[in-house]
């Protein structure tokens, strides 16, 4: 039996949208302030999230990995990103502040001498996570949205069986603990009702040969930590913590892993929705998760992958070929 609103005991009027005619159900982030870590060009998820948050009216500040900052700022100044900065209202996305940041170091005492004196770092000051949070507190004040869109695994191309302890721990430090560190330091700056979003990958649950070096473990840790942080930061700061499990995208980081074009083709051939994933689709999902529309959503791993995670059979597998 189909349950019409009347059968469920609801009035038809109550079942209809409560929005005034013509206003729809907008994601309105005007007046909200976002800090996004993990943008160094206009090709990755961090940029796309920034763009969608800006479309919704949020003010955006960035944390850019220290070694990538110079090239990012010079490309930005030279207008290399202008095409992708265009907003629907005709303006260009602006960044309120751009900070150097390295999410592997929590405070100056953690920085080893070889990094401190490295010429890519030495020209910048105050880029550990706690110092960056202090700068954001001084310049921006309270924030509403915290985005973690970064990962790094120096041995990502090595199978787990060949991964060193050092490489494994480096992957976890850069790709998982960095979220904990950011929530520790930025949590106190967040307004109640705020939201934290990170990016994960389904190699946490399923074996994806080629995604090595402990990166699969790092994503599993990130997802588990999302649930625990959702509880702890939910109680302590009244913020929500979610992660988006994204499908394959040909970002700079993904190209460095080496098989991203195969993964994009694989997804196209095998996912329920046959199209290439756009980073902006992930940006839109992040904007939803950061908005009051998702006020009861926390501790959640949200797949934005054209549905690839649901498939248990590779439709393009040679073993399914019955033609002979
Ligand atoms: N591209 C994909 O197919 C894919 C799929 C699922 C999840 N993800 C995840 O999305 C997130 C963003 O990656 P992306 O693919 O958009 O690539 P990207 O290259 O645009 O982003 C990665 C960013 O991490 C930054 N970074 C690296 N080490 C850092 C550090 N120590 N401190 C601060 N920043 C650091 C880099 O500078 C870069 O800006 C990552 O968590 C990644 O694992 C990517």
C-alpha cells in the first residue's frame, strides 16, 4: 500500500514545502567564515569546496602547504586561476587571508632543524598548526567552517608489504593526525553550530592495489577519527564533524600516485552513474554538510563517487565476457 500523506495522518499542506513560493531551499552561508587547508591550485577538491562555499556567500581563508605557497600565490596574482574564480553572481572568488601551513607540525618545538632551515620554509613564519590557528584567531576571529582537504604519503606507490615504518607513520601523520591536530587547535575558534569536513577515499574499506604506503590505513583512521571527533568536538564545541568519501579525480596529488586515469576509467565503466566526477559535485556536498540544512548530520562518511562504492562486481571484468 502506498502511504499518501493523508494515510500517514498528515495534512497535504504539511507534506508540501514550507518555503515561501519561489525561494526554494538555498544553501545560505552569508556571514559564515571558513578556513580551508589543502589548496595549492584550482584542480583539487579543496579549491572546489572553497568555490562552492563562496557561491553560498561564505568568507574563505586558506591554509596552503608551505612548499607550495610561492607558486600558488604567483599563479593567483598572474590570473592563472581567474577562469575558475568566476562566481555565478559575476564576481570573482576572493580569499580573505592566505596562510602558509604545514599540517605535519603542531607547534614550533616539533619542527626539526632541516625543515626550519630549508629555503622553502625559512622565508615563511608561524606555519605550524597552532601558530596558524593563532593567526586566524587574530585576523578572522571566530570561524564556522573548517575544511581538511589534504593528504600525503611518501611511500604511496609502495605496496603495504614493502612500506617502511617511517613511510607508514608519515602517511598517518600528514593524512590522519593532521585532522585531529586541526580540530584541537581550531575547535576553540569555532562558533557553536559550525562544521568540520575532510576528504577520504574508499581504500579505507576495500583493497585498492596501488594506493599503498599506509595511505589506505590513513583513510581508515581518518574515518574512525571522524566519528570520535564528532562525539568529542560535538560535546565540547557544539560543532559537527563529517568526511566525504570522494570518487577519483585527476588532481595534482592523485596524479602523483600514478594510476588516476585508470581509476577514472574504471569508475566510468563500473559505477551506477556513468559520468566523470566533477570536483564541484564534492564541493556542493561539502557546502551542504557545512550548512544548517545538515544540522543533524555528524560522524558521517558521505560517499560522493557516482555510487561506485555500492558495486560488488566489476562490470567490465574480462571474466564476465560470455561471447566465446
Ligand atoms: N583525487 C582523488 O581521486 C581523491 C579521491 C578521494 C579522496 N581524495 C582526498 O582529497 C583530499 C584532497 O586531495 P586532492 O586529490 O584534491 O589533491 P590536491 O593536490 O588538490 O590536494 C592535496 C593538498 O594537500 C596539500 N598538502 C600536502 N601535504 C600537506 C601538509 N603537510 N600540510 C598542509 N597541506 C599539505 C597539498 O599542498 C595539496 O594542496 C585528500 O585528502 C585526498 O586524499 C582524493
